[in-house]
C-alpha cells in the first residue's frame, strides 16, 4: 500500500504512534480491548484541567489492508453519549490532514457512531462502547477509504489520538491526547510495521 518511504520533519512534543498490522479476526469487536497487546497513555493535556477520576485515557491504532482499528480505555466520571468522543487525526505527506470522531453511544438509548470532522457519518465504520466502573472503553473499525490519500500513500504519516470529555450535554470541558494539539507542527509520526522495521534496522547499523 502506497508510496515510497517519506522523510518527516521534526515534531514538537507529541508521542509517536506505532500502528500494528493485525488480522481483523483477531479483534473481538465488543467494545472491550482486552485482546489488544498494549495501549499508550494520552499524556498531553489539550484542554481544561482533568483530574485522575475525571479524564485519563489510553489508546492504540492497528490496521490491515482494508481498515484502521482504534481502541481506547477512558477513565471518566460520567459517560456522555454523543458528547464524549475519541478523535483520530492523520496527516498525509503534502500536508493533507483528516480527522475522524468516534462517539460512544448511551447504552439503551443511542448507538455509537463514527463521523468526519464536518459531521458526515462514515460509511462502513463500526464503533462499539462498553461502560466500566469508573469509565468506559471503545473499539472501532474505520475503512481506509475514509482517508482518501490512503489509496496511494500509507507511509510518512503523522497524527495523534485525542479523547474529549463532556461533563454535561455536548460541550467539551477537557481533552487529552498523544500530542499537545492537532496542529501540523505538533503531530508526531504514525508508523506502519514496514517503517518500524526499517527504523530498527537503521538503529542496528
């Protein structure tokens, strides 16, 4: 999938994301990411002053030839379906940024959903949330086609994962992420497995 390895400019403080190549059948889409090997902490406060019980989060990205998979585990004092959300920003070489938003549903009242930044529902996406004591978890499958440049380029990417907390209604009160913002200069690399292997081989020399 895609173009030749692309050089990346330096990033300012964000945490690089290593995306794992997986078989889709290895993920049980029940909203509980227990089968995922590791989730990374979203250690940057982007908005507000979240406390330990109000908003903490871990997340990860995996992929196969057809889809990107996202998992998240969020500590939150109240799940607000349609207000709380996970957003994933992917920047492609050439400066084209795409953001998707994953909204957990409200159990028994509304379904989870995946939308573009301008509010359009993403065809073929799948999002499932699972409330837990002290928070909630989420798993999602997003077609690569939701990111048009991915038809030809899946290397040299930059990006971040953010979790936004709405304490009431849909107004975002606090946000954390793997980067301090979604601005281009803040986005660190998102590397697929071939890039990770190349990086390791260069380190070994």
